[in-house]
């Protein structure tokens, strides 16, 4: 089976979608598929240019606004690649590259599947709502109706996608995969210490709630754990996290380390006891899944798709966004008796959150599209 993927970019700074390309495409090749990628050079470093997700990658030069993902010659490149394809896999929505992928597949009579990568959750739909509505009416909405299937990563994303595409579309749930090297981390529980917030500090991720809960836990519950915040701070965050640390009496108990690369990320996951993410809206929550795979306790809100699904399956635990409830959960997650539940969540991650498992679900979507 020949499958052509169309994506805005595979630049790591774009986060989740680029990691999906790097994790999923090689696994599809390993399953015997003929896989090609057509994309743009948007945001690519020289190192990334030299290391595409698959050998058969066509890259066209990006032009214009970053979010538009327009590239000179992209339509022609997609049209050429689609000829002879059995399935087209379109990544993302609300950009030129994805619309070209959908339209060229439909023009050639080749079935396509669409993977929105969380773009249909409430948070993202509210960003530039008027512009997205206009873009959809003019370019995208009709193309979306032709998708043979929509691939989602969790029950939360399934709900969001159903609200957009309606009851008639086939939805295939394919949880994302983590770096399987994380399962090899073997730091003993008694050598781990501290809480970890790992990821971009954005308004929706509610670091402010975590800081308040940490104050409550330290003052009323005797929690001595410190918090490491690893990730860039959004310029439009709306508050100064450093100032909040002082306001809550947490000076010396919270450290900000900024953006971390792969090796530093792994070291943080290997040394901390508990990962915390109280996000309003995470279709999957890759950082939470990685933490579970690395052997951390995970405290997450109901809006973190991966952990919400794990709880529905009898492992994992989600906590509402109240600071008092979160303070209790942080205390419970860091005690010496926690490793039993941590091990159960880690085994769940090993069974469900790998690229091998994800690619099998995606392959099912392809087979359904061509049948």
C-alpha cells in the first residue's frame, strides 16, 4: 500500500504534529507500507532538513505568514505524489498545506484520512475564531466532508471532532506514542524527588493553579517537595509566574529552567517523582504520557486526554482544578507508598502509548478507507 502524507512542516518547534510524523511514519514503513511525505521547509533547522521522517520526503520552500503554511510549488508536488497513491494522510487543519492535500486527493479520486492533531478542541478553535470560520467557509469545510476517516488520539479529541464533522464521519482513535527509551528509565522511587511541570507555560496549562496548590500543600499538609518548571513561557501568558512564586511564599521551592532539549528532558523525567498538568484542554497530553512511561506519578486534570482515558480503563487518576483537591493529590502522589499505582500506569503506557500500537490503529483507518 502506498500512502502519501501531506503536512505543513516537520519542524520540532511546532510541537505535537512534527513528533507524530517522526514517530508514526517509520513505524508504517516497518509494517511494509510505501510511505512518502510532502511538506514545507517552514521553521526547519539545517539539522532537521538533513533528517526528514522518511527518505521519500519532498520539501517545498515556505513563503508568507507562518500559520498559513503556504509553499511555492506545493500543490504541484502534492498532485504528483498523489498519482498512484492508495491513501492520502493529511495532517492538520486551518492551513494551506492541509487544504491542498485534501483537495488534490479528492481531485485524483484517492481516499484520504484527516488527522487534526487537536486543532478542533475548544482552546484552539477560539484562537482567531473569525479567521478560521472564514477560511473554513471558503476553502476547507467542503474538503473535510470528503474525508474517509478522521484520526483522533483520545476520547476527548473524539468528542471535539464529532462536534465539528457531525455524526456521519468515521472516527478512528489512535493514541499517540512516546519515545520507547523512556521505558528503560529505572531510577528507584526512593532516589526520585520533586514535582515536574514539563512543557510550554501557556494560559490553558494552569501553572497558576499548580503554584497555589503547592502553597496549600506545603502550608497545611507538610509537603516538602519542590517544583521544577521546564518550558518556555508564553509572551501572552497574562501573569508573571515568577511574581506568583513570591506571592505564594514559594521562593526557593520553585525553579524555572526554560526550554529543555531531549537529553535534559530525559534527565528531568528520570529524577522527579511526580508530573503535574492541570490543563484546560489537551487532546492527548504527550508530556503526561511521557511522564507515565518514565515511571513518574502523574497528576492531571480531566482535560488531559491520555490520562482521562487511562482513568476510564481503571488506571491513572484525574483531579479537578480546585487547588485544595490538587494539594491532596500532590501529597498522595509523592509518598513512599505510591509506586504500586505508578507501576500500573506505566504498564498501561507500555501497552497503549507506543508508535507500534498507534501505527496499527492508523493502518486500520487506511484499510477502511480503501475497502
